[in-house]
């Protein structure tokens, strides 16, 4: 059976290492088995994207830094076949920048992009997360990392139910 993790980051500003929230949902045997949601204190107090995700420095100033949050989550990801993210290049870039900044190993599993998956599996356009969720009737509190990660997981679960395979 396929085991995967859906991952979503929110960032404070344009710097990829400015993760301020992380959502992870682990799916095994077609069921959600673990959920993680963490606020993260980014390296800078500058928040540019509060208007998008609603988080400010005030919300995360006492949160752990990425280097304190990631090792425990990474341990949970050692058995996944792949990581899924909507617009995976963004989340992969944030994860890479944060791992580099905190001198942590980047996880080995490949990424599956659910934006591409929606285009290829259902010929969907447009493929913003909100559009895909509306088309698949998946609940979404957009730009909340936990909700975005769960929505991403449910997109993959829907595709798997319809016969899609990542390899």
C-alpha cells in the first residue's frame, strides 16, 4: 500500500527560509493516520504575507524555530513513499531553504505536485488549490497550513481511488 505525506508551508515574507507555519498530513492505506500543525518563528520579524494567511510576528514570536520543529516531523516521514504539495516547487523550496539554514538533512522522498496531478488526472483548469478543492468537493480553509495540507492529501487520495499511481 502507498504511504505519503502532504505538506504545506506558510511564509512570513519573500525569503524561502521564512516559514511561519507548517502543516503535515500522513496517509497510509488510504486513511489519514497523523496530522501535524506547527507555528514556526522565522529568522526575521518582517511579515509581508499577513494579509494572506493571517499570521503576524505577534502570533509566532514565542514559537519554536524550524530547527526545533522539523526533526520530530522528519522522523515521522521516514516511511513515506513521497511528499505531496500543491505547487510543490514552492514547498520543496521552503523546505530546502529551512533545512539549509538550520543545517538539517533534506528528506529523501520525491515530491508529487497536486497542481500537476489535477491537470493530468482530471484535466482541470484553473488549478489553484481553492479551485481543485471546489471541483473535488474538498473542504478548505485556504492558507491555513493544516487545512491546505489536508486538502492536498485528499486530492492525492481521490486520485489514488481513481487508479492513479505515482510510479
